[in-house]
């Protein structure tokens, strides 16, 4: 139940939903690219990315001086369902 709660809390934020939708569409992106897309500061975007990564929804890879984020290969089941919904959403 604790993992379910963490996943739901991580996705219970409009900015984080936008991040997940953006990455579902684009595959991967750096913090700066994501910040630009969702119109948020680098620092605030990093915090949101940290929450999504801790919940097992995103994964990251260090490339030189950039950190690249992408959807986790096996996110929690509830997150997978929400990712599908977001991918099909026109909003």
C-alpha cells in the first residue's frame, strides 16, 4: 500500500503529469528541455523529477554534464495506466 500511495502522490500534481506526458511523447529529455516545455524553473523542475524518479515512474542517465530523464521501463502498474491515459489525451 505504501508504494501505491507514493505513486499516486507523485502523479497528483499537474506539473508532474505534464512531465510524464512530455516524456511519453518524446522519449527522453534533459532537465532544461523539460523545464522549458512545462515553463518552470530549473530548480523546481528538478524537484518534480526527483519525486517522479523516487516513485519509480522515471529513470535517469548521466550524459556528460546533463542528466537525461525517461520513463522507467517497468513503472508501477497504476502509473502505467495513467501513462497510457496521458499518451492518448489531447490536453
